[in-house]
């Protein structure tokens, strides 16, 4: 097994050598909860006031009880698959495998058919659901190269670097009454997501390299 540092160096080497040819073949994904109510951050809820006005009282607000798990996969161009998991469904290895087989592969064939020819570099983190034998067998059968994720590391988790925070920032402060309301709002929160538009500092941090001075 490669060392954790070795995995990062391998990513950085390939990125430096292949540049966008490397990035363009990566499909990455993860799961995240979307709530019926997610309070605004302090920055979002800030308001202008005169210096002599009393500071408004802040009420501590909790996230809504209703929530929908979303499985989201994307490449450097845009979101390829946004799959809302039905409430009450347990995401285990068999369920994740079925999403890869029945949803993601079809979405790639429809939106990025060229990737099936050039070779997909597939990335997800080391959650037990992702590393189960049933899942790795499917990826091997598809001949998708699995990009190893360093254990217990937030690095390389592109969802957490940009996509999920931006999506949730857009949804904060809005109230949704039903599961379908959450699903439709999440769908509308996505705009084309370009990895190449990320600041170089963020890409270098993600791929384990040093920032330029």
C-alpha cells in the first residue's frame, strides 16, 4: 500500500505533468445532507447599524428536522449526477453499487461519453461504503482507475473544498416544507462547476503540493 505522502506526491506529479488532461478525466463524488432549514451564517445575517444602536439579539437556531441525503458526482465541467436518496433508505455498499451501475454510468454515457473512451479516473473518500468489495469490484469491472484517497485526510475532497459549501451557502436561510421542495431547491442551487476556475492555491492544496511564494 502506498504511503499517505506517496499518494499525495503521485497526484501532484500527474497534475504537473498532464495538467487539464489529468483533471478532465476525474469524476469525484460524495454524499451530503440538505436540510429543510439551515440558518444563515453570522456573515450572511449581518446587518448595518449605527455605532450607537444596540446590538440586535441573536437567537440560536437549529437545522430543520426534515433532511434529504444527496449523492453528487461531478467533473471539471459540471455536475454529472445529483441523486436524492429516498428518505428512510440506508446507504450501504449494495445501495452505493446500484447507484454507480444504474445512475452514474448512464449519466456519464449521456453527458460525458468521451470519458468512457479516454478512461475515467474515479475518486471518492475512504468511507466503508466506498471501499467495500462489492463497490471496488464494480469499478474494476468498468476499468475505471481509482484514485486513492489518503486516510483521514480532507485533502483531495473537492466536494468539501468548493461544491458543497457553495451549494449550502446558496440554500441557507430558505425554508422548505417537503422532501420535494428540498430536492428542487438543491437542483436549482447548482451552476456549472469548473475545477479549472478554482484559485491555484486551492488546487495546489487539494493535490498536496506547496503554494507558490
